[in-house]
């Protein structure tokens, strides 16, 4: 372990950032799981608002660097494809 003041502070900051990122990633995973179950339940009214909220959360995570922007695009694309397939069925 480093003994310089700056290194100790950087370590403390990295621990805080890791915890924050872990919470945000967990929140994102929960939201994705929830929206998938909403889509599969064929709840048309709830699906539209839930998709908007989830897409907003995905964009927020990508802008903060929690997930990669291509991963964010992939999540949004798969969600919209799932919604469209469910509506046509």
C-alpha cells in the first residue's frame, strides 16, 4: 500500500467510485430485468413508459462511463426489437 498522501486519497476515491459504480450497474441490471418481464407480460400501457425510463437510465449510465456507449446502443436496440416483436405478435 502506498504511503503518500495523494496515493492514499486516490485509493479512498477509487473505493467510493467502485461502490457507486457497482450500485448504478446493479440498478441498471434490475431495470433491464424489470422491463423484460413487463414486455413479456404484454402490458402495453406499462411497457411504453417503462421503456422510456429504462432507455433514459441506459443513456445516463453510458454518459457516466459505467457502461460502454456501444453496449448502451446494444441494450436499447434489443429492447426495442423485443417490444416490436411483442406488439406484432
